[in-house]
C-alpha cells in the first residue's frame, strides 16, 4: 500500500514539472530562466526519496536499470562530467551560470528527471498519458499567450513565458509530434479532437515565433514521418499512400508558399523566405561555427568542458565575423558543434548513443502502431534538425526526455516490504536536504542581488554587495557584470561625495570576480575599465596611487591578450587607451614602443581582416605618420570595405593626422557617390577643402 502511495506522490511531483515553464519571476536576475530551473530542481529533489524507496524495495532493483537507453543517457552524463572536470574551468563547468542555468549540475537533474520517468513508466505505462496531459495543458497556455502577444501587443517576435521566441518555436515543434503520437494512440473520441486542436495551436504558435530552425525541423520531422510510415507500416498499401500523400502535399504546398510573394505576409515563413533570398543574416552564425570548430580541432578527444564556449570563442576568434555582425556567441547555436567543443569526440559518441538506443527500443516495441512510431521518429529528427541551429534549454530538455521515455517497456516489479533499506533512504534523504539547501540558497542570493541593486543608500548597497559576494558562489560573475559594474557608475554619476567608500567596495567585488575567473572576457573588460577609470581619476587629482590601478589595468589586459591573441577588440582597446593616457598626460607616460610593438606584432593574426590595419593606422598616427600611412594603404589594398561609413570615418580621422593627399584622392573618388550621414559628409567636405583643390579631385 505504501508503494502505491509513494508512486502517487512521485507522479504528482513529476506532473508539476512542465508547469515550471510558465514561471516568470522579476525578483531574480534572469526572470525567464533562473526560477524555472530552480523550481524544477526542487521538484526533482523532492521526488528522490520516493523514487529510491520504490526502486530499492523491489526484489531485483539492479535489473531494473539494465536498459540501453538509460545507460546511454548515463554514459553521456559521465563523459559530459569528465570533460568538465578536466576542462578549462571545472568550477564553471560544474555550476553553470544564472543566465543559462546549465552545466554538470543542471544535467544531473535532467538525468534524474529521466530516471524518474523511466521508473514510473516501466512500473505503469498508463502514466505516460497522465504526465502528457500536464505538457498538453502547458503548451496550450504558452501557445495562447504567444499568439495573443503576436496579434495584440504589437511585439516583434513575442516569447510568452520562455523569454526567447526561438525557445517557443523549439517547444511547439516537439509538442506537435508528441500530440501526433497520442492522437494515433488514443481510441477516445473526445481526446482525438482535443489533440488535433492542440497540434494546430502549437503549429500556429510555432509560426508566430518566426523561428526558422523550428520550421525546418517541422519539415524534416514530417518527411521522416512519411518515410517511416511508407517503409515500416503494416497497413494496406492504399492507406499508406493516403497518409504519405497527405504529408507530401503539405510539404509541397509549404515549399510553393515559401517561394511565392505571399510568403512575405505569413508569420515565420516571411523570415525563412527572406533568408533564402538574402542569406547574409546567417553568415555570423556560420563564422561562429567555424570558430568553435577550430577550437574543437585543438582538443578533439574530450573537449574543453561545459560552459567554456565563450573562452573557446575568443581563443580561436575570427574577426571576419564582424564584417557581417558585431556578434559575440556564448554558444555555437549548433548542438552538434557545442558537444564537440564541450566534450569532444567522446561526447558526440555518447550523445549519439542515446538516439541509437531510442530507435532500438522503438523498433522492438510491439504495442505501438506504425503511426505512433512514425510520430516519434519525426519527433527525434525534428529535434536534431532544430538543434542544428540552436541549443537545448529547459523547455526543450523537459519535452525531449519525456519523448525519449515513451519507448520504455513495462517491467515487472516485485516488492519485498520486509527488505531493510532504511540506511539507503537516510542517505538519499540527507542528500536531498543538501540539494534543497543549494537550491534555496541560490534563489536567496539571486533575489537579494536584485533587491540590493535597487537600494538608494550607496554605502549600504556596496556593503551588501560585498557581503553577497562572499556567498554568491557560481553567481559571483553575474553579480559583478550585471549588477555591481553598472551600480559603480551609478554611484559615480550621483556625485555623492559621502559614497566614496562605496566606490572602492564595489571595485573590490569586481576584482574578486575577475580573480576567480580570469579568462571570462566580460570580467576582463569590466575589471580593466574600472582600473582605467580609477587610474584616470587619481591622475586628474594628481594622486600617486594612480600607478596601482594603471599597473592592474596593464597586467589584466596583457595577460588576457597573451591567452586570447586573436581577440581583435581587446588589442585595439588596450592600444587606444594607452594612447589616450599619453595624449592627456604626456609628461608622465611614453608608451610609443609598447603600443607600436603591440599592434604590429599582432598583425599575423589578422592578415585577412583589413579593419585591423585601419585601426592600427589610427593608433600609430599619434606616433609615426609614415608608418600609419603604410598601414592605411595596406588596409585599403587588402580590400577594406569603403562603403561602410564607420571605416570611411576612421580613414578621414587618420588622414587628418597624416595629411596624405594621394590616399585622400583615392578614397574620395570611391566614396563621393555614397550616401553617408551628414556628419561624415561634412567631414569629407572639410578635408577636401583643407587639402585639395576642386580640380585635383576630379582629375
């Protein structure tokens, strides 16, 4: 009797999990992400004692876990964890961050979630539909809100409760195929129209999210559905032809609409159609994949560990990405590339083993009809295609692991209620209490940070930020970047002289975060910017301590450039600020040799990136006009895009320093017919009048 009661409690807790996707919590730093993840972890943690009670009370518990799919998931988790512990930043790999809420710790709870589903469904397969109804209801609410926002709020690509329209598309995509699965399973005449309605609603929501990857995933899933049904169905040929024809007509109709002028007016299809006509928008992502893949090639076996993608991105950076978009990727936006970077070839093998095991049980299953199997095949391929341009998040993980669990076969449980399992339950209960302590402490930290950022007493706020930094743990980086750094300048702008102590307290929090994660590009930038600001502040007031901050600034940047030799922005930022200091304090500084050596020695990394030579020319023009002229000519020779206004403006700045008519004539002839802003046009006219005659220009 106790087993049945515990099973019902376990079922109730797992039934609640999909509803975490509805949570929006403005009391934390990332209101669409953080609390969802923490509540999910709390529910899984609360389930553990009931899970292990049922499992351990069985007469042969270890036989219950001899399942290829379960073992494949565990294998992936093991490799994922190993890569993290051996990677670039084991601490970050384990805990993840508040913005994504991933890492080893997160995957551990997703694995436990799947294990709970495995136990429930192998014990009682009827519970699959019970859990599915919670997903169905959540998908109804999210889809309704998404569609409502699209038509009534005038929002551009609304995101309902998930915070990102691509997450909506991914969620709707997976739910569509699960709805097909249960539609083809049920014989209930009331359920069938409900499932059809929900499937259409999810489709509509998918299109209003305008997620191109989800639309392509839908097409791939439908194609696989038809292919599977055509090959493996035992139905009469006539019935198979009908089903296949229906899906083929749908796909052909979609393609025809996509290629027609009407596509510009249809949600979702408009973005996909525009991309086909003008694929430039996807070039930054392709460059990002190349950058990450270059990183993978340097550590192919086990990768760099989870959550190290930003480090890999800047370590192997290709500045040509900036020719299309000034984009910084903390993820490759490609699950396949992400796994190669995180966990290497071993990670990819372990991940793919999950799908091999899934199809093994799918083909073995005698209880599903061919349409159900076709639906799950479409589900998997839709998931894979969508992940070719995205990554997993809570909304996709929950649906994905539930979808995997649908192929779990029924097992026979025989319980021995006299079995002595108390020590094991005490152990599990103790671990659960420790886990809960982590979850609630994490929420306390993240909510307290938001409260502190709203305080108007600067000294008290700085003191509280400092206190929280002692217990922030994995969230210290977010505290420093998103809250303390802007609060620092808020205090500065206030002009409150009584808050002088607050400034230095906040500075110390930033430095503490940087020392903990010196490879974090964001912390490098924030920390060095405060060093530079305080050095300048002390210089203005002629205080000798400026040298401490200046030394810290130089050490931080130089150490970072050594690790990130291809980080274009960091090199230019450092050189420009050294020039700035020397311009403003010529009697104190002489950085000529350092600056010229810095930018010239890094040229080898940017041979195919003309803007580097342009910025190099601007920096060097302060010291050596002939060398600056040489670098400017080199930038133009290498194919600098003179249709980009920002480049033209920089060229004009350099020319005003080096006074070179030859280059000016060359540039003006090219850009005269371009439509630039009034400011740039005036700058062109000013230089023309200053250096050239009208006749010379038109020769």
